[in-house]
C-alpha cells in the first residue's frame, strides 16, 4: 500500500502531489488550520511509496487504483481532492470514476490531453531519466518557478528529494502522463465541481491555454508572480483560495 498520512477531523480532503514530489510539498501550506480531515498520499515511486509496477504499461489509472486502495483502507466514503500538477490528473480520474468524490481543485494542473509535441517530450524525459537523471532533475526543477533565483533553498531541497527517486519511477510517471485522458468536456460541463488555482507565470501550462480551454472563468483563480510551484511561491494566497473554495461548498 502507498505511504500516507492523515491529519485533522471533519469532511475529507485528499491531497495528491505532483511529478518528482512527495507529501512533503504540502508542508509549505499552513493546512493545520484547515477545518477538515486531510489525507496526504505518496504516489507510486515517489516519497516513501514503492513503485510496485505490476502492470503491462505505465498508466495513470494504475496510480489512481493505488490511491483508491488507501481510501478504501481508511473507509473514506466521501471526499474532495486537491491535486498539484500530475496529482490533478489523478484527481480527474477519481472524480470521473467515483460518486464519492465531490470537488476537485486543480493546483497548477490542467484537464486536457497532451498534444503531439508534449507526448514526444514525455518519451524524451523517460529516456533521459535512465541516461542522465541528475541532469534531468537539475534542469527541470528550477524551470518550475516563475523566479528561480528567489527560491534557491527550496529548489535545492526539491532536487535532493527527486534524486531519491529511481530512474524507473521517473520514467514510468512520465510515460503514464503521456497517455492521459482528455477531461475538457467533463470539466466545462460541470463548473460547480472543478476549480483551478494557477500561477500566472507557469511555464509548463501557459496562462492563455487555461483561459482559452476553460469556458466558465468563475472556476479560475490566478496567482500573480507565481509559476508552476504556486504553493511555494505564494503559499498564503494558495491556502486562502483553498479555504475560500471549501467554504463556498
């Protein structure tokens, strides 16, 4: 079973981290005062969770099934999800497949499928993970920040944690994201169920793409001067928005 941690009481929110991260990412947010039960999960091959890759090909469905095992173990029958980047992709799957999943907050994530160039980039990243893992990590992580020079300590910590991952885990995650489903119709047809918190300087998911692909802009919450790591770059703003979204439900 995946590594997990549970804190607090009340309605349940599941927190799913992104690619090359772990449950430690949520330490940047003051979640202790959030009035709910919080479930933090290390995804396969990340943090303290082993890959346990008993599947024919890398898929996000496998990741989602592993998350469901944790939720079933905890006997959680109603929950919402906050997913960062890759964690957001898994949140979309959980919402689609489980009536128990109520709300989804996509934190620096998106809901459409990769275009052809992005799919090629995923394969390239998987290949580099085996040939030059350190180079991949050293080049990828600073690019996640809008202003990398302002977060040298945080970047070094993220690099160190990512280096603990195996090349196989990195490659499997990259290839799994390559095959993800397009949830555009689902998200745009149900604006009350999906919310998007996004850094305006996110280089991985351009702001204009989010705006153009989201029909109902009431679902969108933008954070100035933040990149893909808004939870670090603007932690107070992110936790404020999460609280406001939860309060409105």
